[in-house]
């Protein structure tokens, strides 16, 4: 199996059968070998820097009804909120003072936030903080909407594909949603010129090794700038409440593989990873991740943006989280970078 990791390290790609073989034959020694290679590639490209993104969860209204998600439309127990433009700008101001140079606006698919409103918010942030990157994570929209946000100054867009297997996609989402449309959106975003992020949940219900192989092949084909993966974690008010969570072990293994596939990718150690294990994010960085995304949302709404149970950091101020993360990152020999943290291909152009 080590020879497969050596091949991936050298060529950045394996065949479907090889990915499957690698995933099926995981063991602690193989994982450690993979992580060493992943760290080597990560350090070659980004040194010991960890990029930080200030996450602003600005609305938990959502018109979708994804079976795994705690803020799905049908969850009548979710207490809904929207931040005003002023509140969002206040989060940016606090974040800027703390040293953040990327703001991620994330929300459910909320019809209240029309294109005009998003354009206004993005352009206001960019006017006030021209040295910062703005990332949007607001789901599926039309080409024209994505173009308008980009023209208003949005730099990056996160839209996890969730699973690259259409049948599996159908088991995680209602009929109104399709993998085809999801992929179309990702290609639009790339065409327009965004730094694009896709990604998926590890261990989501009905996921098989074959699904994961398809995820890896799709990621290879899309060639995104960012890949967001984290364990699936059940939420008590969803149809998947009784399902098992994804594991730390498999998530770390996939992080390692993705680092070798896309040596320059921006790869977060996610909050979900930090939720299933107290050292999840540190271990994620040691498996090849190079981004963390602490929360800048006002404390009053923190405990309302709950996609899954037991989410960490819902009671902490942004400043506390940053201090905590700084300590954690330094404890493993890495450091937080004060830069925008662009993908290497883009950073070189600027
Ligand atoms: N567990 C883990 N991740 C989840 N997401 C949504 N619900 C859950 C859950 N229960 C992820 C999805 C989505 C991202 C914002 O959060 O992958 O794209
Ligand atoms: Fe939020 Fe540790 S990162 S408290």
C-alpha cells in the first residue's frame, strides 16, 4: 500500500481502483506514512503557516430541506435569525482588529438576501477593507447572480458538492435538489474566476467506499482551490438523527490523500473535526490541512447556527477562539499567518 502513496505523491493521481484499494486497506502505520508525505507537500507549498478565515454565519433561514442538516426548512425547532448589514460589518470590524484578512459569509439559502442585498454587503465590506478577501458560502444561485457577486468584489466561493455519486446525493437530499445542478454551479463559479471550494461530509449516511472514490475523482476533475471536508455528525432534529457520525480516522486519511492530490489546495481543519475529537483540528493540520475557520458571528446567534449536535465554540467570543486556536496551532509547531491566505497560484499573480 505504501507504493500507492508513493505513486500519489509523485504523480498526484491514482486510478479509481487504486483509490479504492488504498481506502480499503487503511491501518495506523499506513496513515502515519500518508500524513508524513502530506506534511512534506504542505510545508513545501505553504511552510508552517495556517491561514485563518473569519466565519460570519449571517442567516440560518434556508429554503432547502437536506436530510442531514440542522437548519433544514422542516426543522421547526430551529430558532431563525438574520444579521443586518450593520451587524455583518460590525463582525468584520472586530475581525479585522483581531487580524483576520478573509471574511466568509455563510448562510442557508435565504430568499430574503436577494442579489442586490448580497452585492451591497460584499461591496461595502470590500470598500472598507480593500486588503481583505471575501468568501461567499450561500448555496446554489444562477450564473448571473454569481457573476454579480464577483463583480461586486467577492473573491472566493464555497459550495460543497456533498457527494459525487448521484444516487447517494438522492439519499441525502429531497427531489428538488440534484447533483447535476450542484456541479453546474461549481463550474460556473470557476468560469467566472472565483477561487472555488467543493467538499463533502465523511461518513454521511449511505456513503460507501465507492462514493468516496467518486468524490476523489470529481475533486481531481474540478481541480478546486479549496476542499472542505469534515465528519458527518447527526443533528437530533433531522431524519438522520439516529445515524452514526463519521470517524476521525477516515477524515484524517482523506485529508492526507487530498493534500497529495492537490499539493497547493487550501484545506481546512474544520469545526466538525474539532467537534468529534478534542484534538481534531490539530490532527487535521498534521494530516495536511492548512486553514482554520474560527467563528466571528455575534455571541447572541452562535448557538442558533447548528448544522449538527455538540458544535464547539458556540459560547466563546471570537477573541477567545483565536487565542485558543493560536495556542493549539503553536503547540504542534505551526503558526497563524496574518495574510489573506490565497491559493498559491493566485498569490503569485498579485
Ligand atoms: N454534519 C456535518 N456537516 C454538516 N453539514 C451540514 N450538516 C452537517 C452535519 N449534520 C455541512 C455540509 C454543508 C456545510 C456548510 O456543512 O457539508 O455543505
Ligand atoms: Fe474556539 Fe478553542 S477554538 S474555543
